[in-house]
């Protein structure tokens, strides 16, 4: 028996309601020959529901014609027996009800005739059966004037309107008909069940009629939505227990209408052109039938494999092309039958196979595969061919996506969140970013670096600023701590001056008193002038400090301009911004500083005075005056010498007093303000660092937004997959570093690591873990409160000798123990903590849910190895169904749920026998699940492979004892 190699369930056009010449009512054809030629001239319709009223006589004629070689393009003829059922619609017509009967058994015509003969209609005390002769007799009984058979037959058929209840009873009694037919009811207003809708007394009957039907004859989109449960709050499913397919046909009675339904509402069915294919509509009413001008095929033909063929196989493989369905292809077979071989060969030819897996078929069979070639034929007619293991195998971008079993296992076994699985997930996400969002990056990692580069630079700057603040604050605080010493020094100087003054020789004459008073005034004025001059010289030093800072700023700005000028030109604003930058780079920054320096130097010269003839009030003039007064101070040389020495001492003390007072004023004034500002800036900088972490988290979340967007519209189970940013805090390490600096022999604010950890958990951890910004600074304040009103005062007495307050604040404001980690969670559990099987689910969700960009064929090898059936049924099946509409999937599986619940369009059964030389001979049969040619049909083979055979399947079914309510 030849092996079946068919592409499985594909969209084909069916017309399930076509009348033929000699139809009982309204025959407007011009005979059989034109009718048959018209069918032969078209290539669209492959299955016809040959329709007649209460009869299959015209179906019988069509079948004879096909057996004789006519209409070869039509692959299936289905007898469609049309009945008129009462009660009548509000338009006074019988309800159209159709029996579509399976034509599979050789004696099906005889069985149909026998069953129709047992359907009777009572009239005038006589029961008339549904046969040609009896219908003629009914017509003549109703109208005795009808002598010719044709009019009498038409009248009899018109009168033969069986009550629905009686028809239903007949159907239930006819076991063969019930098993081998599908009931379809018209949903129209004129002669369909909807015609009962406005008669309230018939509502229950209408419900019964719809419940009895397997299918609905209707092409209206609203009817389809209703019967699929997609509208009216799912009323159809709630009332009738399941959705029902809507089918259609042209209802032609003439050549003008043949295969031309109104509005080109053609009936497309995705199935083998067989009655079993038609039955599949009951299981897949939404996916298997479509009514419209074109079928709902969304596949990119240029990225869909039409067939695969090997050559030079040396008997290992059948070299005839194996056709492939554009939807979901399930590859099944017992272990070692060659399932993985098929996907690997396709992956190799498609550029997706990679070395390194020693368990792969290609690796193990390497010696025997040398020279074998694999040819892929694509849906657009293009072919690609590759020799297995040829040198110089091209490394261009793969034309297929290959998830081998080992590849998935290796990814899912990686315990690290940032390992291979995370990178693979990021690669999937990157492929689905819009081109405008990739910023010309080559990878997700590269894009992440681009998106966060500025933020990372800002973080480094803030960390550097914090460290600089600690040192500046420490220096200022060290000076602030010297205030008591300076105040004591000032008091000592004042006391010393007073003591010196008390020892001054007293003037003995009025002239001596006058000179002494003037001399003291001059010395006091000189001290003030010298202090003023020192202040001016300090100003000169500060001017130079500012100049150096400005120069350093200019260097940084030059560097910044160099960094951003190319970017500014690229974005088209360089000239506009250069105008703003120009004053910074080329403006007169030195001028104001030079002016102030010159003013200060002039003030110093003015205070100093000229060397010759200095102006009054200058330092030189006062020194000359003091020298002159000293000469006049006393006639007593000894007394004069003592007075001079003591007055010089007082002058020196006055200079020290001026200096110390100035230092105290500076520390209490400008430096205290600077210290407060630096502390506030440090606090703000610390808070700002956490703001950059939030910005970084937002940037990362934006990168994962396409994933969340796809999953947000997804199956409920898939919505459990979420992107998660975690603020990881190594609190123990931070506490350990802090406690190591404190001297445990002292009474400490936090005497033990546990005490410090408890306080940090309460005050600091909320901010460290991404809490509101205000919690950061407030937490630091509360944590430091235990060190006293001013912690810097207490610190020197609490720290070990080898640590300074700078070290302490470097630790307190450190951030290295805080880092962002990110990734996926499933049902609240992070990726690294999932089981391998659940990781596999997450990975497959991404490949299946986010396929809007990547439409390459997806080759998957046994994803069900580590998954339970419930997971497969509830989750993966849903995603396979969604993904296969747009993307071809070749799935190797042992699980019947992944074959049946995904409604695989094609099943490939792999078999392997011992061939020539003892080497295996691998063969593949292919077809749809509805291919049920007993005992070797695809359905039967799938049952043997997946279920252990039909009997084993039924035994399990009986053991489960499940029932459906």
C-alpha cells in the first residue's frame, strides 16, 4: 500500500448547498451536460453538497458521472437531503432542515433509501413514505388533476412537511443515519428557524430545533458570532452546550447561480475534502470554517515551508518530497523512529542547526550523512538546498527558528537569572521591538546599555560627589570643632594684652601722656590696617582658587562639548545650542576675576603706601609716625625702651586677636553656612542617586514593555508572566562593614550587629528598596539620631583608631550594597527559582505569544518532556493555536493533548525499519487527523502512537468514567 504524504488540513472551498438539474423544485438548468462542463471548467470548489428535496436521486446521478471520469477536480460529493419541517415560519413556509450524509460506505445509497422509506407523512388516512413513488402518490392524492409524474412528484414533495418532533423521533430510530450524518438547519427569517422568533409560543420549539442541529446554514457575520459564543454574552454556548459552525452554499437552481452565493460569501473549510473533514467543524467551529471572499490565511508564503526533500540519503530516507502544512505540523512516532531527524535536517538546511549537541541526530549519524542534501521548497516557489556537513556552511541569518530539546533543557537548567535563558528571552523581546525603538542597537544588551548609559554616568558622578562632600564636610567640621580652642585662645590673648597694658610704665608728664595716647591709637590703627591688608591678600588667594575652578570647569565643558557636538549635529540643533554654549566656552570669564584682582591689589598698595612720602593713614605712614612718637615717648631712655617693647608686644597681640576673631567669625558665619549647605547637598545627592535607580528601572521596564503588552492581551495563564524589577539590598554586608569601624569596647548607639540591622531595616530599608524619595533622607536622619544631636561630635570617640569620620560617612552613604536586578517572574516566582519545566513554559510562551515580528517556521522538539498535562492543555495549547494562524510550527511531541487540543493541521508519523546493511530506513507518512482510512489512516496511526491503540484509549476512557453534563 502506498504511503500517504498529504499536506493535511488546508483551506479549500466547499459548496454544501448546490442543486442540480432535475431538482424537484424550481429547476432552471438547461440540462446535465452544460452543468457538468461548468463544474469541470472551475478549479475552486473541491467539495459539493449535492442537494435535492427528500431525495438523493440527483446525488446518485452525480456520483455515477464522477465514477465515469467526469468532474475530476471535485474530490468530495456529499448527499444533502433537504426537508421542510413544521411548524411554519411567520412567512408561512416550512423550516429548511438538511441531512448531510457520509458517502464513505459502499452501500450508503441503499441505506439512505431504506431510512427515507421509513419516514412517513400522514394524509387523508394514509401514510406516505419519503420515496419517489410515494411522493408522486401523495401529490396525486392531494391534486387528482396531476397525471404526469414530474408535477405530481413536485407537489408531493411540497406537501411532505413532517412535524419536527416526528422527524426527530425518526432520526433517533435510524441508527445508521444518526451515526453517519450531520444535521444543518437554516437560520434565515423566510424559511429558517429564525422565522419562529417572533412567535412567542414557538420559542421553546425554536430552541429545540437549534439544539438538534449540528450546523447552521447562514452566511451572516452576526449569526456566526452568535453561534460561536462571541456575542450575546455567549448565549449560544450557555443554552446549547457548545458552539456550532456556520456553513454556506450557493443554493443554485440555475447556471447563473452555480457556485455564486450572494456577496461572494464563499464557504472555506480547513480540512481534508472528506466527510470526516466536515465532522471536524463540530470540534473546531471557529478555526475550521470561514465564510468570505478569501480564506483567512495569514501566513507569509515566503516564510512558509511547502515541502522538504532529501537526496543522496543512501537508503536512510525516502527521497520523495514531504509536503508540509503552513499551520501546525505535529511530528509523532515512537522513540528512535526519526522524529528529531526531520526537524534537525530542516534546521540544518534553514541555517539554524548548531554544533555542540553530541546527542543530536546529525552528530551521531555524521559518517552516514556525508554528502546528503536537503532541499527546502518555500510557499512562494523559492527553493534552498544545503549539503549536510559540507565545509563552508553559510552562517547567514537562519531562515527557521529551531528549539531543540537539548537547547531548551540547557537553557532551563541554568540556575542563574542572568544566564543563557534570560539572554534568550531578551533576544526574543529584541526581535519584537519596533525598528524605531531599537536605536540602531545590535542586541538587547547593546540597547540596554544605550538606554541606561546616561543614567549610569550620572550615578558615577553622584557617587563621586558624595565622596567629595564627605571630605569637604570633614575639613569644615574639623575647623568647627576647633572653635572652643579658638575662643580660649582669644580669651587668653585678651587677658595677655590686659596684663601687658597693666605693666606699661605710666607717663609722668602731660606730654608723655599725650604721646602715649597717640602712640596707642596709631598702633591700634596699624594693627587694623595690617588685618585689612591680610584680608585683601586672602581675597587674592581666593580669586586664584576661583580662577582654577573656572579653568577646571572650562576643561569639563570643553570635554562635554566635544562629546555632544557630534550628537547635536546629528539631531540638527548644534548651531542653536552652540549660541547658548558659546559664552561659557569663549566668553570673558577671566575679565571679572582680573578686575577684582586688580582692585584688590590696588587696595593693598593703597593700604601699604608709597615708600617715600607715604600718604597719611597708610601702613608705612603709621609705622613712620609710630617710630617718631616712640622717640618722643619719654626722656628716660630705659623707660622709653620698656614702653616700646611693651607697645610692640601689645601690637603683636592685637594682630593675633584680629586674626583669631576673623577665624571665629569665618567658622561661625560663612563656613557654618557652607557646612550646612554641603550637608544638605550630600543628603540631596544621596536621594538623587535613588532617583537615578528609579529612572534606570523605568528604562528597563520600557524595554520589556512589548512583552507585557503582548502578555496583557493573552491567555489568563500567560498573564502570570510578568517583568519584575527587584531592589536587591545586601543588608548583612552593609551592617558588617559598619560594625567593623565601631569600637566595641565603647558604649555604642548600636551595640550589636542585630541591633544595627533592626534599625536599618526600620529606617533605611524602605527607601533602599525603592520607596518614596522622602523616606531616604528621613531614614538617614532617624538612623543617625542615635549618635546624638550632632553625630560628628560623638564619632571620634566611637570609631576604632584606624578609621576616621570620613570613612564612617563613606560607609553610611554607600550604595554598592544596593543594586537593581530585573527579569521575568511566573506566578510571582522569579525566573531563577522556577523548575526546569516551568522555565520551559515561560520560554515557549515568549516564542508563541510574541510572534508578530518573527514569522519564520518554528521548529520545536518535545516541549512536553517536563510538563504536566494540565499545563499543556491550559496554556501551551492555547498559544500554539494562536501562533499557528500566522506562523508555521513543526512540533515533535509524544503528548496527545498537544496534537488534538491544538487541532494540528497535519500529522507526520515517523517510522523506522532495518534497511540495507542493517542501517535504519526512516519513512514519514503525513496527513490530517481526519484522514481515517482504516486501518492505516493517519488518525489510526496517531491513536496507536499517542494512545497505545484504540482499545487502550477506550479502556482508559472507561476507567476514568468521565461524563459531560
